[in-house]
C-alpha cells in the first residue's frame, strides 16, 4: 500500500494558524482541506478583507485567493463568507493565470450583485492571485463603475502588501 502524501510544513502552519480546533498535521493529498470560518481566520489577509469591507459600504463581499506558502493549489485565503480554504475553480484560475478581469451581474445568497473577478498584485507588481468583489446593485452601478471601484480598492490593497508571505502572517 502506497503511503499517503503529506502537506508541507508551510501548509500545515497555515492551517494551524487558521484553525480554531485541533491542528491538522497530515491528510491525504486528494482530500479537500476543511473550510475555515472567516471569524477564525487570523491572518493579515483576513484583516485586509475586514478593513476593506468596513471602508466600502457598497461592497456585499470580497474574497482573496492565492497559493498558500508550501501549497500547490490556489484557494480562498480570506473572505467575508465561511469558505476559507476552498479550492479555486477552473474559471477562477483562468482569471489569475491570464491576468483577466471578468465583470458580470450575478447573485449572492439570492441577492443581486455586480461581480468583479480580477487578478491582483502586491506592492511590487507581482501577481498574487485572484480577488473577487461583489458590489451591491443600485442606480449607477454598472460594469464600468464596478471595475473602476474594484481597481481603486485593489490599488490600495496592493500598497499594503509587500509580498505573498505577508498575507499569511498571524494577527491577534
């Protein structure tokens, strides 16, 4: 019988920093890691998400996606919803890899929204991953206005992030 693959020390540390329960020390590579609640996500990336939400009342939600240190897959690393650790879809990865922007009307929890998916970068211009911003619908909310607002938010965000590793630093 072949031994199961184990996660790297970096991935285990990231999971341990996020977990509010028992620390996961190994799991089979084909298993999905457990989802983590946003309230239990005590890393710098989650602080940034919380700060962005507080400063931008027109947002319904925001999610930041990246490959955690020692990880292989791009996942949700910070979010307003309890889906931390969720693996990205092929569509999410296309936006990241091709440096795309996708903007379209959608729903979130049955509520209409204007969704912006965009590759995001750190302060040095290095691509980090994917940002997904959901804007509340309303008069004057168009694809163009959502794109402009998302670009401003991500420009401010990038200025606060020196590199990918900084996003995973623990916060109180």
